[in-house]
């Protein structure tokens, strides 16, 4: 909170006291909890503790993150303030704000910074922490690198986290420079760099990226969105010059193929539906496909105006996500790839019931246990989507708003369809709906099982 206070001081705006007060309150609680838990400083953190620490940590950050909005009166309703903060920390990018440009610079930077913090947090969790708990998307990364994790950046969590932070920071700085060279001022450039590399999608403009109306800016952001949707371990290999590790990775090939395939398919569809030039159609489709599949959620155009076919395809993309070990949300492409491969193998098994035919990823057989975990994840994901949609409908939302709000928040994407499409906000959602969607953002961001386990009686039993 002290970083955005620097912008408040520079621009001489009234949010300086708001941010300093919020920082003081947060620090006071931190000191208090350090004091009361000092006797447990050397206590061993067990696997069971990990689930509660991860979930509780995210919720605590969201609670204290609401302080600048509430104290300053920028978002006076607590359900809306919590929604905006959780949307930031979960890198969802859904917003309730209808006049973003009216906010002071410090609050705008705090809003962007919540996404940057959340994006790095989830990278460290998925690559360094969740594997120790035996959950999360990195189960699939472990399947790619069986044995003593030879392809991991570094075997120790602390060293892994340091290297990830360096990569994340370097990408943020590079994009800031590139955006400034493309015509953005420094403040807009650094804010969009924070929210691009976290695949968050918060913008300093109400019209998102469309407000800049610059093909060059869109191209720069699109490149960095694509990189942010790539497994950070592969990005590390890229920095080290080991490009063969990247190009021969099955998930990356499917990720690249999906992006290019969707662009080639949708461009003529949009050209026919809208009547704009083929080049303009290619520009808009390319940006929106990358923005949606990486779950960034920036808008350079409103895809809900492109006809029913395009709208339906973008609705499906709310579920996919990009690579495991990236800042993107959703189911993740590697899970979808394994699911497809396993589905085709079922046909072979029908013809050869006694044959042992494993699923391969990167030329390595995937243990059957991971296949079972993947199927359980898909089932839980769809189950939560259905239940959430039913509840949102019961709260009075239309069918389109109900299903797309749940899909986009669970997948940490941002925009939905109908009244919550790229040209609209979530301000019309009821307070109860905002609380539910905030929970779904957390649920999706922490790979479902991390949070779901806390609601089972098994977790709370002593043995």
C-alpha cells in the first residue's frame, strides 16, 4: 500500500492519507498476529496446515485489500469492495466500477498492484507449494518430469520463488518500456504491465485497451499476454536459451495451436458478421482470443456483438485457461489435452480390453493416479459451475448473466456475456451475487481442491 502512496504524493491527490491509513491498519494487525503467535515460531507446518494457510492467506489479503476502497469511499459498499479486491488478487479482472478514470492515481495503482501480487502468488503456489500438498495444476507438471523433479527451476522452494520473482519482474519492466515506446505514458504503461503479466486485465481506462485505439499497443500487450499464459518453467528455459525445451513441450504446442487455430477460424466469421475489413477483423480477433484464453480479460472490442457463433466460442474459452504453471486461470490446456488423449484411448481399450495403454505427455507415460485426479478435478469444476449458475439464477439474474458470471469468475477471466460483457461491468449484480462470485474467484484461483477440502468433515478430524 506504500507503493501506490508514492503516486498519490507525486500527483498531490487526497488518496495519500487513505493509503497511509490502510497501510497502518494492516501493519498493526500484522504486528499483533506476530506477537500472539511468537511461541509457535518454530512449529512444524504440516500438510493439513498448508490448505488452511493458503486459503486463509488469500482471504486475509482480500479483506485488508478492501481498506483503501472503503476508507476513501471510492467503493463504499463492502460486498462491492471485497468483490473488486478478490477480483484483483485472483487476477480475474471483473469490475464493479463504472467510472474508472475518476479514481485518483494511487487507488488505480493499488487496484493494478493487487493483480500483480496475486499473479506472482499463484505462480509460487502452483510451482513451489501446491506440489508439496499433492494438489494443483503442478501435478501435471510433475507428470511431465517424473523422478527427482529434474526439470524444475530449483529444488528448494525459496530458491524457486526467487527465480520466479526475477522472471516476473523482468517481464513487467520489459513490457513497461515497450508500452512507453508504443505511445503510452509511464503511469498507464506500468499499470498495464502489472495487469498483463498477472493475466489480470484491470485497466486504467473504462474502455479497457480499446480506449487507446492503437494497433501497436494491442500487439505489445498481446505478446506479453501470450507469454504470461505460458508455463513459467518454460519461460525460464527460454531465458536460459533452451528453446528446444519450449518447442518440444506438448502443452505449449497445443496452446500455440489453439490460439492460431481459433484466430484463423474466427477471423472470416467476424469479417462476414461485422463487415469491417479483413485486417481489422484479424486484429480484433487475435487480441480477444489471446486475452480470453489466457484469462486476462482485456477488451479491444466487444465479442458479444460478433454474432451467436463467436459469442458461444468465447463462452467456451471462459473454461479453458492457458498453461499449467502460468498466471492464467481456468481448467488449463494440459488437463484438456490429457482428457482428449484419454478419451481416444478408451476406443482402443474397447477393442483390446486386456491391453495396458498409457496416456503419454512429452513422451512420458502419465500415472493412472493423475488421470483419476484430473477426472475428479473436471467433475468438481463442472459441478461448481452448475451449482453456482443455479444459485445466481435463483438470486434473480438472467440465464445468460448467471452462467457467464459463474464461468468467468470460476475461470478467473473477467468479462462475461449479455449485461456483464466486455462493454459492461458487474455493478448490476446483487450484493449476495457479488459475495458468491467472490468465493468462486477464490475457488477457481486456488485449484478447487485447496478450498473444497476445508468444507469436508475429513479435514477437521484429528486423525
